[in-house]
C-alpha cells in the first residue's frame, strides 16, 4: 500500500530529538548487519549509510573502515541535524539530505551501501535498488535490513476488531525483495530471516515506542479523521486479549540481505564488451 512521503518525513522529523531512546529495533538490525559484514573481505573507501537517521550506524561504519569517507543520506532534516551534532570530529563523515530513489552521488562512486530499516518507508523499492546499483562500483556491496510481512500481525488483528481501516503498514516478502534486486541489476542476492519478540506491559508503552521511533501510520489510504476513543479502546482491548498472561507481545520478522553491484547497465540499443575478452587479429 502506498505511503504519504510528507507524513513519513514529518513523523521522523518529530521523532529525531529522542530517536536514540526508542530505536531498539533499529539497533538490533544495525548490529545484525554489522555482524554480517565482519567476515566479508571489503576494502571500502567510500560508504553510504542510506536512511542514516541520527547517524549511529555511520559512526560504527567509520570505526569498522578506518579512513573511509562515510556519507549519511536521509530525507529528514531533523534527523540529519542530530547526526551532524553527534558525529565524531575524528571521522570523515558527512550528512546529506537526499532521496533514496534519487541518490545525489555519481555513478560507480561508492564501495558499500549500508541500509538499515529504510525499505519499509519507501514506496518504490525497485527504484531504490536501481539507484543503489547505479552508485555502486562493480562488485561493491549493498547490505540491508528490513521487516517481513509477518511483522506487527498482532497489531493488525487488533485493529480489525475495531474497524476495517488501514492502520498497519504492509511489508514486502523476502523473495519479492530478492527478485527486485535482481531486476535492478544487482547480483547474487543472499537473504535470510530472523525473528524478534518484544513484550510490553500495556498498549501505552507500545504506542510510546512507535511514536518515539517515528513508526506511526503513514499510509496514503488511512482515514483522515480522528480514530475516536471507542475504536481505539476496542483495538487496545483486542490487543491485550491476544496475550492475556504476558501483557502485549509483538513478533517481528527481520529480513537481512546483501548483494553486489554489477557495474553500469547498458542503455537501450547499447552493447557493452569487456576489452579483455577481445582477441587479437592474427
């Protein structure tokens, strides 16, 4: 379902100042991505943290790849302000406002694109993948984390008990993400799934976390009127009933993936030939 880009930007702008207090899921998948980077032999000189938020991953990437130029890109000016404020003066990190579907960098200029939990907040994932392939050097690495379709299923069921409106985002299946990467020209995608259970004492704690991390409803088709106390109460009652003995428990499907840049794609009518494969005339 399509998202309202202005709502996404506004949510994250509002969450920026306190985002690091509520980015638990981001922190889990950030650590998961960094762990998956460890065994990879990669001499990255230029790195993009795509959807950098407050720059936590950019700081860790700068430590992992000493001397590399780390470029944090995000659409939220408030997030970028926080990232610049918190950056270490001993790194070559910069933070730039930009669209993931129109990355403001030159073709084949990046060795590593790191993308943590951005994909759930973009409508056109194929365009993002095409842009990543454009800016990646040949054999450069794209590594990302997202959420799978089983995420927030408890919240979806609870809202259905209250009304038939759209309240919970829909997340792409792992196989569809892999197919989109291949269609964009990225090569050898590898994806895996992990699970994360989060427990809350009550609905107030849950919605405080969702608001603090910017993860509230940004669906274009969501109702424009106020939900109302009665419907919200019906939803929270249904949510509590799902796990009567353990408060509220959410099950998140964490999708991790990586693939490689394939170099520039041929334009229509254009044929590219590797010079090393041209034989000598006898």
